[in-house]
């Protein structure tokens, strides 16, 4: 998952949630598996650690960091209802997507 088919690096905008309908967090990274694992393990003092926001419920992939960062900033300004609609469009049960992207332990 870390690279595009042509070997270029990928960038990700992601949304984490504490639970269905709970607190949400929008972030950006160049290594989605590593970054979500850091959130899940609570390795970094942060909002997500304080509020137990560790469920990966949505992500988008980008080919360049500029567009990923623009999208993250845009999503952070969205109303909560819009973020919920975005999550529920493809993930109505707010399932944790991390196991399917990370593969078996």
C-alpha cells in the first residue's frame, strides 16, 4: 500500500473515529499503516490519544503531497455532518478499515 503501482510514493488523507457517531479526527500522512498504528498504540501525545480516536473509518489516496494537504485542510473545515456523510457513503457501519489495509499481524 505505501507506493503506487508505478513505484511513486502515495499520500493519504484519513479520518479516525472513537466509535460510530463519535469524535472524529482528520489527518494526512505518507504512510497510512504506520500512522494509524501510532494512533492505535497511543505512541504520540495528541488529541487522538486523549479522546481514544483510533478507528480508521475513511481514507483517500493521492499521488502528491500538495493535493493531500489541500484536501486535509478542506476536510478539517467541513461541518461535522458533512464528514459523517462522507464516512457513511462508503462505510455506513463505521467499520475499522485498518485490518484490511494492514493485513494479518
